[in-house]
């Protein structure tokens, strides 16, 4: 079944411009920090990044000169087998518990899927997923 844990995510925002992803990844790489998960998008001319890194402290320090608004928030990281229905099982458990999911992003590699979720009640969602 799913392997779940609470982690800290860095959230960045600033006006969008060409090359911003390159600037973010260069700053983080130069700080010798690994990006374990990333979600990036533009909404109404503002760029938003959600990052889970090997060292949020180093990443925040490296990103500060770029002028981002930077926050650190709790999220849930779920590792699942990469096969049909695994995410559905997790989503159903959370839904059946009456917990709203604020956002989610995910990817797969090999036989595993890695999902990041923010819910209205992360602590209970973790407990429910572990059942």
C-alpha cells in the first residue's frame, strides 16, 4: 500500500518572465540542493513554484536574491506502486473521511508514483492513508 509522510514544501511566487524556471533551478543547483518534487505554473502573469528539496534552508537562502515571495508549508508526500487504481484508493480514503484536498501534483518513475498533497487536515489524512 501507500507509504506516506509529512514534509515541508517551499512555495515561491513572483511576476512571470521568460527564463524563470532556469533561474530557479540554477540557484538551487548552485547551492548543491536536490529538487525532489516541483510544480510550476503561471496564473494571471504571476509565476508560482512548489518545491520539495533536500534542504529547504539552503534552497530558500539561494532563492532569496531572486526576489521571490517565499513560504514554507506542510504537505503530504505519498509513494505508491505505479499501477492502475493505487491513487484512487488513497483519494477514496481521504474522501470517505470527509477531508478536502486543496491541491495535488504527482509523477511516476519506474514502478513507483510520487504524489504531493495538501489537504484541509493533513494529520488525519496521513493517519487514514496509513490504515
